[in-house]
């Protein structure tokens, strides 16, 4: 729930500050890869860079949960042996 909110807030401020141009109204199919869709939606490489930044933020948000799950699975694996 946190990652989409962080993405929306980051995108809002990037567009509001003029770092990334507003979307140009092009309808992008949902199957379009992220980096390409950012360029097509904004007509600028800044749209692609914003998507890269959002992906990195998402990884940083989810990483502690993946590490905790990995630790738990290692503990369960040790108990099974």
C-alpha cells in the first residue's frame, strides 16, 4: 500500500515542479514496458527517468520485507534439518 502512494506523491511533485512534463494524453497500453511508457506518456526522457526513480524507491520499500522473509525461511530450513 505504501509503494503506490510514494509513487503518486513523487510523480505529483516532479510534475508540479516542472521536472517532468505533464502527460500528453497518449493512451498507453498496460502491457507497455515501464521505461518506454514513461517516454511515450510524457514525450520526454524525464518521464522515463521518473519511472526509474519510482522503481528504485519501490525496491527500497519492499527490500526489508524480502530480507525478513528470507531470514524466516532460513530459520525454518535449519529447523527442518
